C-alpha cells in the first residue's frame, strides 16, 4: 500500500463488506505507526461526528472505525481514496478545508454519499511513532470519472517499460554513487511490501498496485540519482517534466485499484 489512506480505504472496505475483522484493519494501520490519534478539524466536525476538538484532544482507532462505519451506513455511501497534488485535485471540492489538507498531505479519504454531508480523513505524522488522523465534515463532491482496472493495468504495463528504460539509463551513466540502482529499487519495494492487501481485494487490483509500486520505486531512485545528471536548473526541469506523466499514471492506477475494491 502506498499511503496510510490507501491502507485504511482498502482494509475498511474489506471489513465493511464482511471479508475482514476490525482487528485486521487495526493491524494494517499499525504497520504505518504504533500509535494513532484521531481528532476533529474544527468544532462543527466535532459536533457532527462526536470526536474531540481541538485537535490536541484526541481519541483512538476504534472510534475512527466507528465513525467510518456510520459514514457509509446510508444507501449509496462508500469509501473513496484521493491522492491529490498541486495541479491534479480530482475528486475534491474546490476550496474546502479537507481539500487543502489533502493536497498538503498528498492523500486522504472520503466516506459517505456524494452530494450529502460525509467525512473526510487526512493523516499526517507528527512524530516517527505517531500517526495523527484529522476528520473533516463537509458535503461530498460527485464521484470523479475513473479508469477501469483493465485500462489501469494496460497503463501500468506501459509505465513499467518507460521506467525500465529510465533505470537502464541510470545504470549506464556514472552518478557518483557506488550503490546499484536495482538494489535501491528493491529496497524501496521492500518498504511497500510491509503493507499488505486485504485477501478480498481482486487479483487484478493487486497486480495494478504492484506495478504502480515498482514504477514509483524506479522513479524515486531516479529522482535521487538522475541518470542525465542535469547540470542546470533548466535541465532538471526538463527531466521533471519527462517524469511527471508517469507519476500521474501511478496515481490514476492506484486510485482505480483501491477504489474499485472499496
């Protein structure tokens, strides 16, 4: 799983469908941090969901799961992962407090019925041992159009080829490091592998997520040790522009895979 929000979306979805136990969700979240704190973003949210406020007054994951379950109890309600970045805020209500927090974190999830008041959750890590979840209450936007799992799988196959070319170029150029790029990629993948998928997740969705993780690992290594070793700001910008479509493809594939299973 790429983010704590993806883990919560996938595992809570499996739990709510009766395919996992609450303890399975808690175990998956604890793989990100041993301590989790949950608090409302403001007084209005605190009143709506019965959570502590201000944020320094917090509760735990059991209350978080209760809030998520209540948010998706209505007909048509669901969980939805968001992975926004500046310039790509699909699935967010423009100008909302949740949107601002999710863009800053690069992740979040929404629970409820589109067009009705639901909850948004955004995690951040104040310390290495603690994950803080902030809850927002707002009217949820309509569901954005997402690609199918088949389209996501095809896009990831193409992205793997492009990323493999980048890795080959990285190996063929001296970058001032004794580290083997492939070993660095495997180290990145090992970190991703510590966060498991629910057994109820479709096999195709898992394949898409595995491919996305591999492409992301290659791009992460390439960003740390650029193959072209651009000597100027303009050169670095050109390299970033070349990689941006791959990062967009990764986010799109991850959203399709996680949201199809939740």
